[in-house]
C-alpha cells in the first residue's frame, strides 16, 4: 500500500515538474516515472557505471535506488534553446552553441552529460526539479535530487534527445535512507 501511495506522489511530482515555470513559456522538460523492475535496472546501471569509472558515490547511490519505492527522472532536451542569443551558455549565438554541442557529441565523450546547453533551459530544469522535490516534501515522502541517477538514465538511453538529467528517488519509511549516508 505504501509503494502505491509513493507512486501516486511520483505522478504528482511529474505534474509539478511539467507545470513549473519555463523561460519564454517553452517546455523542453522530459519526465519519466519508474518503479519496480525499471528502478532495479537503473540501480544496476548506476552500479555498473560506478565500478567502471571508479566513482564511489555512484555505488552508494545505487544502493539507495535499490531500496527506493519509485524514482522521478527529469531531463532537458539537448537541442532546445531559448533563441535569445543571450550568451549565457558561453557562446555568442544559439546556433554557435548547437554547433559546439554537435561536435562534443560526435567526439564520443564518456561524460555523463552532453553540453554546452542553453543556460535558460538549464534554469528551467532546476526549477522543475525544485517543484518536484517540493511536491514530495508536501506529501511527506523522502527524496533526494541525484545527479548520478540521471547519468544512469541517460546511459540506458531512456531519455532520448536529452543531454542533462537528474533523478529524484522516493522512499516512505521511518527514517530517510538518503541522509546519514556513508561518503
């Protein structure tokens, strides 16, 4: 029964992320709610990445995912941009940023995220994450924003067309499993 309630909160979190304010009113956010076997698959991929790259906190986070009831993945489409040529991404124009992103992607980099990315779209992603975490908190479901879970979801190809992603695993228990964790 608790897992079902947590999954319901996960869906409400997805709603919060979807309706969060977006720069210029343009939505580039991609959301996926997972539980059960998909959650275990994400945990296994995170563990694999941690072992392959020697990243200890990936292994710790994989353990947290294994014990979670659900996870909300929130990401941003790589090719979307605000079209303002604002320079926040470090390039003079949006077109220059997209060309640099294409070159980075073609380089075969093993980095978890691909960039550069539109600064406004990254702010949108942060606002969506905060809105989702707030919703979990309002419903008393423990959660934690995890860079590592997003990296594993991208590695699995679950968020097609996205360059940056985060995961918000969820657990309803007597004590939060996401704090007081070993380093």
